[in-house]
C-alpha cells in the first residue's frame, strides 16, 4: 500500500509542480486574465499562486511539510474557483464552459489535497 500512496503523491506533486511552473512561463497571459477578472494586484497574485503550487508540489513529492503544502494548494484552488472560475457570472457560453471545467477540476484537486493533508505521516515514506 505504501508504494501506491507514494505513486499517487508523486503524480499529484508533479501535476502541482507543472501547474506552478506554468504560472511563471505563461506569466503575461495569466496576469492578463487575472486583470480581466478584476483581481487586485494581478501580477502579485499570479506569482504568489505559482509559489503556492510549487510549494505544494514539492511537499507532496518529498513528503515534508505536507499539511502546510496541501493547505496552500487548497487555499489557492478555492480562491481561484471563487474569483477566476466563477462560471455563474459568465455570459459567453464558451467561457462559461471552460470555467465550469476548471471549477470542477479544482474541486477534485482540493479533495485530493484534503486527503493528503489528513493522512498519517507514516504513510509519506516508503518503508
């Protein structure tokens, strides 16, 4: 069982690292979208959220500071859903559909972060 948990943690961590890196490689586009959604200080928001995702990814992969890393990921995803993926405010059907998909994905990712958050620390290392 430990190897399965480790593999899940590794894959989740890789996904978070990839997403966090995208916040910096696509910084201009993400900052523009955050500004469009009227996020205060969009550049800072994109940078901080990227750091939250990188921290969560490293925490998941290494098994260190796990509760803090998963809390950072959950906070970011919940805030992103409420501000960036608020599909209920979209009038354009294509934008609404895209935001519904991202909203749902983020709910699933929050659920995964909560599962990893509460697991006993003995599960985090392969014995």
